[in-house]
């Protein structure tokens, strides 16, 4: 991802976004969320260390849980954090951690770790630079809060299709359901109120990533390959 073009949020929203705390949480009143902007880039160092450990670490499970995604640059993540601060969240809502915000292209699932290098190479396909508008904030069934696009740029659909074909060539599954590009913001968020007049966010897409989802106490997302 490269630079995001978006008008600055109101000062009040920025103030909320700069609140202290390690993780976004709904307050007991359900109308504010702590959104530390300095937490946007801090987790990158830990992710980088995990990625440098490589696929052969004895501490990693035999199978890797993988997905392909569009990954926001730090300034784009900061804009998402400011957007999160403009929602009214119910008590009990589970907001996605700032460093995990992304847009999934394809969910791959479990893969034998010994195939990781082969699959990483096989998923390199042509891609184009394009702008992706994220303008519709809404609640999906089962209380999933998302920010989704209301248009499907042709370069995005071509990328999605090329990756689907690459997955088939590698003998990996491709989801049959329709592709609905979105960024998941929160779960268990039924009753949340989206901002009414928030301007759209624009991601400037210049590539995509292969990501491993690690489980357990030290879990998280680790980018295994970047493609541009």
C-alpha cells in the first residue's frame, strides 16, 4: 500500500484516536473507543522479527494458516483508526487490533509448512496500481462491523481472478462465495452506530501480501511475502 488520500478527521475524533491504551476497546458507556495512533506502527517491529524467523523455525506448527490480502500502509492504518473512533460501539464489542486491519483477497487456510516457499512463489501474479475507495460503513449479519467499497475497480477484480487461478494451479481451494471487498472493523458489534458523514477513505494499492495467522498467546499476523 502507498499513500492514502483523505481529508483530516475532526479534532474531536483525532483526540479520541490519540487516547492511551494498547488495544481499542468499547467503553462502559458504549460511545467511545481508545485509539492510540502511536500503536499503529509499534507492532510492526514484532511482526518483522517473526517474519525473519522464517518458515523453518522449530517453534512454528507444521501447518501454516494463510490468506492473501491488501495491507494498509501506516498512514492508511492511521486513517482507519480515526474512522474507528467516530463509531459508537456497544459494550462488549470486539474491535480489530490496529495492526491487524486489512482487506482479504483470498482465504487459503491450512498449508503444510514445507510447501510455503513453493506456494509463495506460485502466488506471484501481475498486479496494477489502483485507488480503492472504502466508503460504506455498515453492520453485517452476526454483528460484524465493516468498511466496504461500493464500487469494484477493474484492477482489483483482475487481481482477485489471477490469484484464484494461481491457487487452483497450486492445488489449493478457492472460496465459491462472492467476493465482497471490505475491512473488518469489529465483531460482536450489533447495535453499533456508524458515523453518518464520514468521508470515504482511499487506499492507493500497489501490491498485495501473503499472510500467516499465528494462534496461541503469541499469535498474530505475520506477512510472509510482499508482492508488487
